C-alpha cells in the first residue's frame, strides 16, 4: 500500500526534503503591488495568483507510515470500534487501512482509465439525490456526500444537533463523542456515505461568518473536539470529512482572497485540528475556496502533498469544496476528487472527467496518479465497511424533498433529543450571577420574558431556506452547515411548561423594539428574562446586510436597548444570549439591575428545554467559553478584511487574477493569546464560566510516564532514539508521518491534582492546563494544552489526571522542519505549567520536569 508523492516542490511555505524540486522554479505570477496590512478592514490589499504550469509531471510513491502496535498504548483499531473516551492511547488504524487498500486495488484492477476518473469526478450539481454524488461503476455503488456538521441537511425526520461551537463549549469529550456518534447514525440511516463535517477552521476573526460551525478560537480545544467528533461519526459507520483545509477564516471574498500564513503559525495553529482528525482516522479532507500564500488551497502542493499526505501520513482522499477546483492540473498537486463535479455549480463542465483523461493521454499527468486518486477514494469506502450489503442507499432527495418517488421519509431521530437537551445545558455558560439571581427557585410569583429570541418563529422553524433569516429563538446559524428542524422548542414554550409546575404567573413580549411596553411590563415582576441574539453564516446568503460574516459585534434587533429598557424598571433582570460568537456587552453588563447572564450559544432543537434545565438548577452550569469576549471590538487582533482594488472588487481587476491579500500578521497570537501578550483586559476570558457551587484545587503533582508495553512489542530502538533527540532539543526527523508519530503523541507526563466542591450543591468544573514556554521560544504567554471535566458532590473531592505528550510541549522549528522542545533541550530550565479554571485564573502552578 502506498500514498502519493508527486514530483513537485512547495508552492507555499517551507519545503520538505521528501518532495522533489521540479515545480517551484516554473511557477508563474503576474507582477503586482502587494500591501501587507492585515487588520485593516477596507484597505486595497492585492497580490497575484500563483499558478501551476501545464507541463509533463512524474509521479512516485512513498511508504505509508508504519509503526508496531502496542496494546494499551497504540492498539490496533477499527474505525467502527474506536477507543473509549479518555483512554490514554493513540489508535492504530494501519491494519484497517492496509486491508481497505488491498480491497480497493483488487476492485480497480480491471477498471478502465475512464472509469477510474469517473470515481474522482462528481456527477454535477443537482444530478443526484445528495448535495454531492459519485456515480455507480461496475460493482461499486457510488457515493452520497451530504452536509452538515450539525445534522443531515435537506432531509426530513432528522435531529438538529447543537452547533459545533456548542460542542466545544461543553469542554466535555464524552458529549463531543456522543454527538458525533448520533449524527453519524442519522447520516447512515439516510444512506449517506460521507458526512461533510466536522468543520475545524479557527475563530481567528470574532465576526467570522462560519465560526459557529467550528470549535472556537484555540487550536488545542478545536483539535480535541475534532478528534472526538471524527471518532464518533466514523464509529457509526459514516465517513467523516475534515474541512475546510485550510485558512478559510472569513466569508468575504472567500474565493478571491489569499490567506498569507507563515510556516510556524500554520503548523502550531491552523493545521493542528486537521492533524488530530487524521489521527482519528478521518477518511476525507475538503480543501477550501481561498488561496494560501498565493496558491489556491485545492491546488496547493505544500499543504496537500507535503503537510497533509506526507507529514501527517493522511491515507484518505482530498475533495474540493463545491466549485473550489481551479484547474485540471490540481490532480498532480494533491486533489483526489472534484465536487460537485462542475466547474461552477450547474455548468455541466468539469476540470476532471474528459479533461483529466486528456491530460493522461497527452502525458501531462501519469495514469499512476489516477490510480492513486481512485484507490484512496475506494479504500475509504472499504475502511468504513460500507461495502456490506446492509449499508443503506440514499433514501431522501436533497433537491426535491417532497418527491414521493425518491424520499422514503425515514425517521432517523431515535432518542437523540436527549443528548441535544443535555448538551444544550452543558454548553450554556454562566457569565454573571449576583445576589443569588440564579438558579430560579420555583417560588417566583411573576416572570416576564422579553425579546423575539424567547419565542417561536412565526410560521415554523424552517421559515427560511438554510436558516437564512431570523424569526424566533436562534438555535443555529445559516448556510450549508445547517439542517431542517423537525421541531424546535423555544424558551417561551419550555418556561411556560415549567411555570405550570410552580404556579408562576407568566407574561411576555416578543417585540424587540417597543421598549416602553417592555419596560412597563417589567415593573413589579419577580424576575425578568431578556433574550437577545446575533446570527451569521455562509456568504451565499445575505441577512440584514450581513454577507455571511457579521458587520459588527453588537446584538441584533436592538437587543442592547431592550436589556436597558427592562433593567431600568426591574432590579432582577437576567439576560439570555443565543449567539454565533462574541458580542460586546459593555452597555449593560455592569448595570446593577442585570443580576445574571447566561450564554446559550446555538443549542439546537431542544433549545428551550436545555435553557430551563440551567435556569432552574436541574443542570449546574459547566460550560466554558471557547473564545474571548472583549470589552471593545478593537481589542481583537484581527477583523474581517473587506478590501477593494482601486474601486473594484477582487477578481475584476487584472483579468480576474488579482486577489485580496490577508496577512496573518498576528501570527501565533490569536484570541486569548493576543490579549495575554498585549496585556489587554477582556470582559470574559477564554475558558471562563461560573457555577452554582465553588471549587478548590490542591496537591499538584507532575511526573514522567514510564514507557509501558514496549517490551512486548519487539520494537527497534528508533522510537527511543527519537525521544532522545527530542530530549536534547533536536527537532523531529523529516519523514512520512513525522508529525503524527507515536513517540511524539503517546503520554509522556501525568499531571494530577485534587478538586474539592466547597459549595452546597453537586456540580462540575473544567480544569484546564496552560503551559508557559520560556521567552526564548517565541510563544504566547499561555497556551492551552489539556482539559477535562470533573463532577463532584457537595463537600467531596476527586483526584483528576491529565496526560501531556511531547507534542503538547513542542514548538515548530521552521529551520529544522520538525517539532522540538520549547525550552531548547536538557538544561533549558523546563516548561512552566498552570492548572486553572480559565486562561486568566490559575489555581496551581508547577514546572514540567523535562
């Protein structure tokens, strides 16, 4: 079994010695003036696209990373049976991939060139039942590719799960895994082969339109959430798709902007979640619309061939985002599948298909590369055992949902609403709680609700296509990352139900702008609940002038004014926020009559019930922020770039070759890292969240983990040699799978401590580990490198253990092109460590004994 090593060199960033240098010198550009002011919102930032020349290319292969399985450390793993949540192991999928590749090679042995290329080419937009389709060929039944990262898009009788951002906000790996598992089961029930998620781009811009689909602003938290989600999805039998590879952090001009990212930042931040997805056995990766350092993502040799396939040892296939294929030659730079197949959706033209056939026949691309592309795709199908006769075929129609001949109306929901409700509660963050405002006791005589976000939509929860509009409670953003609601419980309905139990008098207004009425209705109420929200999504839908990305970080529908109107008349005002991301809360957060704030995010179909569980204390708040909430929008290091080129939009000047230039000049300092480095005080820091109880931390211990199981594995000395190199401050070797090697990721240090519940009620906390490299490492002051969830009864204690790997303590060395210790090696003084409850509140302090 082999994977591709195309004889091309880096088209962006630093190159690796394993890639042959034959393309870089031939890259062509049209001279243009480049300006590099990254954070300016409207400056003319332009550069020329780097194009891959049409020439005759060779193709060779390099070995798949091969390591010996070690029971209890590196166990042989089938994707349908992943390790238990929290198991201190690195799953070994090598045998499963080898079997899948063998079957794929046998199936393809007699396929014609035309048939193999058809496997790599989608059938085109609206030419199949799913949003993406590969046609049946001989004994291969084809593939159904379907959104979204929070449920089955364009289908009925499915669950609208909490958004990805809420999954991260739980900081709870068990809930992350179960969410992935249950979403996977619903995709399988509908006959989907490839679920187009999870999304794992980082929340670099607080106003980024699709941030809510992903897992927040920190690479470690995003990586852990991605890892558990992929294991869950593929544990259910559906193929997962890690997207969007890479640097797709804004929607504005997403097809005409170049994200310019240095090699170290790329490795330490933006590539990390994809590395974790590969380690979880993900079968597919979707390349993004944007350019990276001047070259489109879907034809970027450095990112696809060198980093993803060589350095990460990725054995699955790379597909384009829909319409993101830029040329036929992209096949030689690593693209394996074009989706939806058309050059532009519905154009009935393609860069692959007959054009790719012609490139093979005229010697531009060798047929061995086509074999590699088709093998990767078919092997992924076998890897998930989708060749079994019982695997369902598509039973819904994404484009004609009411067509009785193609939609069997299969109910895929099972009892998944229970997880949605639990996760909705677990992802609610308590930001403020004074004078015992929360939890509600049930003895409240009068409760008033204000705001349209409290209520149901006026004509049902699916009023707008792909949720591209606002009516009622906000439970997901808009765009292709959505799913239809089978039902949606609003806070109004859930609170009404609870009020009946407690005999509480309820009143409400869903009018956001009748401030006088809202204020008058608040008078004399025991408690007032004010609901505000903020929405965003994908750029093909514009809502209230928001072109995917948000125009600002203020509440929609005049929400800030509504809070002030109610708080001016009632001294027990609790604010509930449903938002895609951070908001600026300064107008009212310190108001003495605002006694509580609950940040509910995008909780999915059980939104109201989940909120009630937290409001009344049935669930003690345990959610923690996956991003920083600033005091001012200008405190963030970046904002969405909206550039023009001498009055023209990108793509219109220079014959369509000029693109918007976005410099990632903040480098490693995004979100809380920026606030720490620049000594900026946030309103609520990353990782923050309150509880209805209190916790104390004690008895910190940091010890090396002894090597376990190696004697039985009959290993050579290679791993010990790599560890010795790392101990001496040298970087990892340049090799296949070098960044995912077992020795780098196996547990190396065990951090233990006690957590005591010093309050009166049962509750859970989220201990977080931040490491502090010495200044010579050039890292931000604090970096998240561990977390877990712990639940403790009142007056009781629990011992917590969090494992760290050598990778967790490493930085990317650009010169050596590998991972090395952040303190420079033995005698370097060690690496500081804090156990805390947020990025700014430490409880215990120590030094890792490296």
